């Protein structure tokens, strides 16, 4: 299991949390959003997904990974 932490701009509420965590779940990863820190800690299996796919899934929800 791999873990990465990504800085994400544009999150402000529980809808944002649910949107991002749902998108990550759809690609086989799990995420924990920290609104105060503007970050997402993501755990994933390298055999199922990768950081580029994770970033794309978050960006597809309308947020900016910085």
C-alpha cells in the first residue's frame, strides 16, 4: 500500500470532501480530505492505480492539484 499527500485548491465544504473521496474510491484508492490544510492523503495499491490517475480523478471533479 502506497500513501501520498496532495495539496488541493478549491475545496471548501463537505460536498467537496464527498466528491473527492468518491472519485478516489472509483479508481480503487482511498482518500482522507483535510479541508483546513487543503490536502488529501491518498492510499492506493500500485497494481490498481498511480499518482497521475489520482491527480486526474481529483481534477476531473473541478479541483486543482498543486
